[in-house]
């Protein structure tokens, strides 16, 4: 892969932060959830978010960038409110709705980045990430309807 522009590397770093935030939210939810089916769903989402992080890291390195550990990034939406919710008292539908909202935020972020970046390889990873989030959304909507 050719060296990526500073703009493309910055966009990828923001995506890495987004995935780290999402996995942190789901990891925070997991011990609070007693429903076995919902716990499995969260475990699967966490595993997929980690896989997304891995692919983004690989692209950053392949594009000549240096990895920064995810940190608080003011460019991303503040998701601390989701972390502070008392999860034990939520019904399964409410928890799924929270996850659904989170996935929609990520999908919209990746669509925006896909529209903005010009490098074809970076555009492709954002398109893939958007499609992954759309798959998560469809799965969560099915669970919500069930």
C-alpha cells in the first residue's frame, strides 16, 4: 500500500477511536446483563468491534502511519452518557435500543468518512465498516422485533 495522506491517517485514527469507544460501551454493558441471549449478542458485537480495530490498525501501519492508543477525541460524539446509565434496571428492549443507537452513530460516521476521503483503499475500509454497522443494525432490529 502506498503512503497515506495525513488526512486519511487522521480519518483512520478517528475510526479506531470510534471502534474502541464502541467496544468499551459493550464491555461495560456485558456484566450488567443477565439474559443469556443478550449476553451472547454483546460478546459477538465486542469480538467484531475488536476485529474492526485490528483491520484499521493494519491499514494505518501499512499506510505509513503510527499507531496512537485511542484517547478522548473531541471530534467524536460524547458517549459517556451511555456509560453512566444504570443498566441493571433496563429491559432487554431498552438495552438493544441503546446498542442500536450506538451502531447507527457509527454507521453515519463511516458514511461521512467514506464520502470525504479520496484514497480508494481508505474509502474501501470505510465502506466495509459502514456495511458492518448496517449488518449489526439489521441484527439488532430483528432482535427488537422478536
